[in-house]
C-alpha cells in the first residue's frame, strides 16, 4: 500500500471522540474535570506529534475555564490543532464540546492551549498549517497505550472492536437522533497489528439505512507518529438499531412511525 509522504501530510485537526460513561462522572453526574483535562491533554499530544513527527511532553496549559458540563451519556468531542510553533515547542489549541445524542445540541465545555515541548533533538518544526474545511467520513483517533495491548505486544482485538463499535454508535446516533444499540456485526477483519505508542484512527460512515436499522461501515487505521506511515489494520460492518425506552425497535426517524 502506498503511504502518504510524512513531509507533506500535516493534519490540521485531530479529533478524539468519547461517550460519558458512569466511570468518568463525578457525584453530580457530569464529566469529571480531571477526565476532561486528560482527554484534552491526550489530543494535544496527538496533534503535536502528527504535526512535527516528534515525541512530546506537556510543559504547561494556559488558563482553562469550564463553561458548561458534559452530562452522563453525552458525546464529547475533543479537537486539537497547532496554533503556535517555536524552535522546540508547539502550542496546541484544544476545544472540548459536549453533544446531546438525541437532539444534536452542542455546547462548548472548555477550550485552552497546551504547550508541548519536543523530547530530544527534533527536526525543524513545520509552520502552523492553514485551516481547511473538514469533509469525508467521520473520524476519531486515540493513542494506543500499553494497557490496551495483548500479550503479543499489539492492540488487543477487543480494544479494537470497542473503538470501531464506539464510532458506529456515534455515526448511527447522529444519523437517527434516536437511542441506538448494536444489533450485530456482519463482518470484521483484522489485517495488520497496531503497536503501543501508535495512533489508532477509525473512519466510519452510514453504508445503508432501513426503517429501524442502519449499517455502519468502519475502517481502523494505524499511524506511526514518528514517520506518518499509515496502515489499514481492520474493517467491519456494524448493524445499529433505533430503540425506545423499553429497547424495542422504532423507526429511525419519527415521521416514519406512521408509515
């Protein structure tokens, strides 16, 4: 597979998407501030490493004010982009947005700049990239950590399936604006391993939609943060079904209920 030239591939935006589960909430039932900061720091590292193809540590973060909470069950969308470049450091602006899954309402929870310093002696830092319009399929990225790997030292298949399933859930929810659950996986194939320290990125889009269900196709990619080399590591199709409060199938769109 022909790989993109890392000298010319400089992603403008890196996106980490998650769902607020009970383990990440405080006693108020909203996203714990420390968990929010961890998400932001993670996407700042990914954005910096992808931009400069170097290893980074967090030196500081500028003032961060929490403007609105992210509620249990909501989608949180953390985006990072390089806004400042120095000789050995980068400034990455990170924005954290909460999205109500059933209404699509989005609210900015917080935004701040993380100052990232390169480890070792990096090559000359590329300039700040120009902003471009985002298009194409939904994308969400994450850093592969050692606890996500198997005894073979690569991303555990269950962790990979969880990432792909989460992307299918987000895409399905945004399409239907209904509560959706996974009904089945038509096929999942893994063709390449992902090492700890690599970035894993899932691309997902609606393949087909019926009255109560939709098929979401996903692709799992690995990216070596030092070189930019990317590999297609897996693909799968997930069938998501819209359900009511009793978990019975309902029409994807309310207007179809009377059809």
